């Protein structure tokens, strides 16, 4: 009976050892998978960080582009304002030129009148001088 118990114990020992070996293999497999998952998680975090950096870079580029666009809009507005001021000044100069031409025409007319008056006065003086000379 003792021999039978020893055999049973040896059998149980062998089964326990086999179970322990299987459990050790399974534990090693779990540890390996856990390590793989940790490595994959690290890769994902690295990719997320790279993506976050790219998003930040893109946002900075968008802000820069918006600032450049605002600068262009401001310069365009300044150019349009300057063109409007030039057009206004051009119109004012045209008006001044028209007024000057009118004034020159008026002065020319006055000069012709003065010349005509001078000729008339000269003729009258000559006629008066002739009469005075004839009367003397």
C-alpha cells in the first residue's frame, strides 16, 4: 500500500511538474505578448506625438498664412486708397486746368478789348490833335 501511495504521489508529482511547466510556458507567452503590447503602445504614443507636432506645425503655418493674407489685404487697401487719392487729385488738377484755360480766355478777351480801346483812343487823340492843329 505504501508503494502504491508512493506511485500515486510520484504520478501526481509528475502531473504537477507538467502543469507547472505548462503554466510557466503560458506565463512566458503572456509576458512576451505583454512586452509586444508595451512596444506597440510606445509606437502608438510616438506616432501620436509626431501627429500632434505635425498638427501644431500646420496650425502655425495657417496662422502665418493668415497673417500674410491680412498683410496683403492691408497693402491692397492702402494701394486702393492711394489710387483713389491720385484719381481725386487728378480730377482736381483737371478742374484747375479748365479754370486756368477759362481765365486765360478771359484775359485774352480783356487784352483784345484793351487793345481795341487803345486803338480807338489813339485814333481819337490823333483826330483831336489834327483838329487842334487845324484850328491853330
